[in-house]
C-alpha cells in the first residue's frame, strides 16, 4: 500500500473546501431586488440641533483669535509685538473655523472655556488653509547653490 504525501493530501482537502464554498456562495436569491430608497437623513450632517446665531459666531471668532494670539505670544521676548504680528493669521483661522461651528462647540468654548477635539481638528485644518498662502522667505545660500 502506497502512502500519500501529507502536503498533497492537505492541498486536495483545501481544494475541495474552496470548491464547496464557491458553489454555496454562488447561489443567488430568488427574491426580486427592490430599488434603494434615498435616505432622508444625511448621516454626515453633524449640525446636532439648533443653529448658532451670528452674534455667538462673532463672539467666538474674536475670543478665539485673541486666545490664539495670546498663546503664540506667550513665550516671546516681546509679547506686545508678537500679539500684533499674530493678530491677522489668528483672525483668519478663527473666521475659517467659524464657518462650521456648532452650538455645542460654541457653548463649550465660550461658557466652559474648553477646546473640544473637533475644534482642535478644525484648528489644524484652518491653520493649514490660512498659513499656506504666505510667501515663505528664501532659504540660505549654501555652498554656492542658487
């Protein structure tokens, strides 16, 4: 009696199992397909209820810009000059963030003085948007390269 190689036996078993799985998954359903209905609720709409009034947005914009300029000028040797320098970019960032501001975020920032994770993410996006427009200074000329 001839002994079969265990590798060949394992391959044959795998082939049989895959064939059976293919046959079982290929069976179709006899039910007629119904057309998909358009969703009434947008799952990506994160407005979460009440709209933020323009007054609250304006207050958020200026408080966030002031906080941003203070934070940037905190470790500077000349904070007054730095606050003036950072006022315009921080106002741009706050204005950009204000566009998608929700009532919950505005309340947490203005009343509880908390920065939510969504505000942090929006800050990064706004900072990229506002600061990429600036012309960067030329780098140093090293080793005769232009």
